[in-house]
């Protein structure tokens, strides 16, 4: 992407901004080879065409949202467990892309910065982002649905690739007889209160919010954009496709995050290095 030229008014706002928030979604990880939920080549499309190679269940059609629910886990634990095991393996084999690396730089560009991600693939963390809240959990861990004990997902899948493993005390003693599930937030489940609180406070106080690679359809995450707009923040959107918030954005880059985010980060760094 050629050098991004910002109009004077926007450049002034980006130069003055002191409290920035970035909200990221599945689109930021698309160029790392991970499917989005919606859109071309997404998890949804994969399941419609192939009956989900991931779960090996030829009959399974329908939307990822239907698999990402407590009801689905208790109805078809094996299918859900295998779907997450496959997604975990894909994410573990993937690498952060230039969009993740560019966002990691924002921590040093602004006095106050928070990255709020809906992604569960840990690619932001692997790109070095530290000022981050993961609203929807992580694929890297499994948690017992009864006692809350956590363990690495890789270890849990190795121990039981086809069905969610029972909660047993290491060394074989009987555990609480609960079952391990992916440590993600499912549809219909509340988000981790502390993470949501931190994200909501940051969005209400920010003077710049970037929404990157998100369809902004899933709540309460998408509500953070509304909160920032109401707080009078400058809103920048990066997404090849329009979203419900596109018309409110002060700058919209209809391009892949892997090219648009490094270009935007460069433009912000240079306009913030200019004094006066
Ligand atoms: C809850 C973890 C209390 C699991 C996920 C208010 C209004 C309407 C509905 C609700 C509402 N409040 C609550 C709901 C219900 C529901 C919801 O929002 N439903 C939606 C579908 C309408 N929300 C919940 O259930 C939440 N819990 O509210 O609890 C409660 C409970 C019940 C009732 C009331 C209140 C929990 C939500 C979290 C669920 N867990 N993930 C897992 O991953 O398996 S959500 C999951 O889907 C992701 O984490 C992510 O958040 C979401 C997908 O969204 P995106 O990341 O934006 O991805 P998507 O594929 O949609 O879009 C990708 C975008 O990228 C596209 O726009 C595309 O154009 C773009 N793109 C593509 N390539 C690129 C690109 N962009 C840049 N570069 C590229 N290269």
C-alpha cells in the first residue's frame, strides 16, 4: 500500500490523541491463514461446503455461532471438542502477520493505549502486544467446566483428541468429574467481567478508536465503537467490507489489515513526530 496521506484535520487529531484504543476481529488474522467467522473463506463457509472437515461430521451444516455455544457442547461434546482442537492446531501453526506487528507498535505511539481483541488465536500476544484484553478468551487453554481448573489445550487434546477429557488430578487421581472445555466465551455466555470493564472504561475515555478486521456484529464487543463515538473520539475503520459503523468513521481504509495497518501506523508515527 503506497504511503498513506492524511488530511490536515485528521492528522491534527491523530497528533493530539493521547488515549487510543484498538478493537480487533478475525479479519486481522485472515492473512495469517485463519478463517474469519463470516465472509469469504470463513469458518461459516468452510462448514457449509465440506460439512466441516474439522469435525469429521459429514452431517454438520450451519453457522459457527451454533457450535460456539454451551448448548452445542452439552448436546454434541465430541463434535465441539474436535472443532476447537482443529482450530487450536491451525492457530498454533500460524504466525502473526504485519497487522499484528503494526498494532504492537501502538503501545509506544500513544501515552495510553489498549488493544481489545475478540480473537482467541493469541497472535497479538505472539506479536508482542502486552497492553491487551482478550474479550472472548483463548484457544490455547482448556478449563474444567466444574472446578475451573485450567490446563494447556495442546496437552488436553493430546490426552483426548476425540472427546473432551474428564477433570482428573495429574497422576491419575479422580478429579471433580467435570469436563474440560475450550477456555473461550461462547455465545450466550457473559464475557470476563474485568476484561469487559477495562475495555468499556478505555472506550469511554479514548480520543482515538481503531476498529480493524471486525464485522462489528457481535455484542458487547461492537458496543465499544458506539461508546467511543459517544465520547467524541476519532474513529478509524480498517475493513475491505463495510460494517454498521462505516458511515460514522472519520477515516475508512477499505483494504486488508496486513497492508493498511502498517501504512496507517507509519502515517501516525510520522505525523506524531512532527512538532507544532
Ligand atoms: C453475551 C469465542 C450476555 C468463541 C466469540 C445485543 C444485540 C444482538 C445480539 C446480542 C446482544 N447482546 C448479546 C447478544 C448475543 C450475542 C451476539 O452478539 N450475537 C450476534 C451473532 C448477533 N452475544 C453474546 O452471546 C455474547 N455474550 O452477550 O452474554 C448475554 C447472553 C445472552 C443474551 C444477552 C446477553 C458473547 C459473544 C462472544 C462469543 N464468542 N468467540 C469462538 O471463537 O469460537 S465471538 C466470535 O465471533 C469472535 O470472537 C468474534 O467476536 C466474532 C466474529 O466477529 P469478527 O471477529 O468481527 O469476525 P467476522 O468473521 O464476523 O468478520 C470478519 C471481518 O473481517 C469481516 O467484516 C471482513 O470483511 C473482515 N476482513 C476479512 N479479511 C480481512 C478483513 N479485515 C481486514 N483485513 C483482512 N484481510
